[in-house]
C-alpha cells in the first residue's frame, strides 16, 4: 500500500501550508509588527492634531484626525472578521494595503500639522 504521509497532492514537495483559518508564528509576528507600527502612528497623529501647532486646536486638524479614525474603523472591522475566520486568507493582503495607506495618511497629516516644508514669510525687506 502507499504511504499516505508522503503524498504531495500535485505540489513540488510536501505541502505543510497552514489550513484555512490557521496562522503560523511568522504570520502572527508580521501582523503584530505591522499593526503595532500603524497603531502607534495613528495615536501620535491623533494627539498631534489636538496639540500642534498651538492650543486650541485648528478645526481642520480635528477633521483630518476624524477622517483617519473612520478609515481605521473599517480596517478594524476587516481584522475582526478575518480573525473570526469569516474572510478568506486573500483578504489579508487587502488589510496590509489599507494599513499601509493609513500609515501614509498619518505621515502626511503629521507633516501638515507640524508645517514641514512650509516656509514662513519674513517681513524683512
């Protein structure tokens, strides 16, 4: 009889990929690193929107922060559904893409809040 443990199922070698809904330690580590960086940057951006350039905060800065939080809300829902097993593993790439977009949006917001690249006009003639 055939040895059932050595079947390759049409792949080039033994297929030891995780089953649907299971994650490897490497995937968990990547998720924690990407999520941690994005979360830290969002928190810094929200605080910066209230504190910079001076108190009281500008309404435009608060609006920018609210928009970032709304985008984060949709990513949180996707992550929740993914962890419950209701989404296919291919949605993980969409979550990474959206987290990357949030990171870029936060960088843009922080550059705006801190007036980076904006030259102050001097009154000297």
